[in-house]
C-alpha cells in the first residue's frame, strides 16, 4: 500500500509545515552557498531545495505511472486528489500564493497528466485480438 502513496503529498506537507509552523522563514532564505570553480558563488534557497526534491519525486511518480495493474489506477486517483487539494489551497490560502507553490502545483499537474496518459497508452497496447481473419494469416 505504501507504493501507492503519492509522493507529491510530501512536498506539499513540507511546504505547509514551513509556512505555517515557522512564519518568519521565507522561501528566499539562503540554505547554502557553494563556491564554484569559476569564482562565482551558487546560492541555494529554501525554495530551490524544495523544488529540487519535488523534481526527484516527479521522476519516481512518472516511473510509477508506467506500471500496469489495478493498483496503478488507485495511485492515479490519489495523485489527482493531491493535485485538486493543492489547487484549492493555492486559490484559497494566502500563504500558498507564492511562485514556489505554483511550480509545485505545475509539477503535480504534470504528474497527473503523465499518469493518466501513460495508463491510457498502456491499456490501448494491452488489447488482445481473439481471432484473426483467415486472409490475414
């Protein structure tokens, strides 16, 4: 059952925990700075880190979408519910009206669209032909 867990729920939970439990923290706060060989400094913000983690989740969600089983439909429905919940939060909750949340929402939409479209193509490919006409054999 844990395989069917929608990974984007973790991203949205992290977002909500940071926004509501630590109100002084901004998504533009610097998490780390990395000196580069070129002499420049790469600055990683809290929002950058959450988006990078969410991209990893998106990769695994797309991999999960390639499974063809009865459980995969349940997984797609859960991903759709996560997207709908996040969309409602984006539209209603003032703390969710940020670029970081909007990009998370787009990633969740891509997850939903990829999951359903991969399932549709896999279902179309799984059609079997019972009998073939004699002129094709």
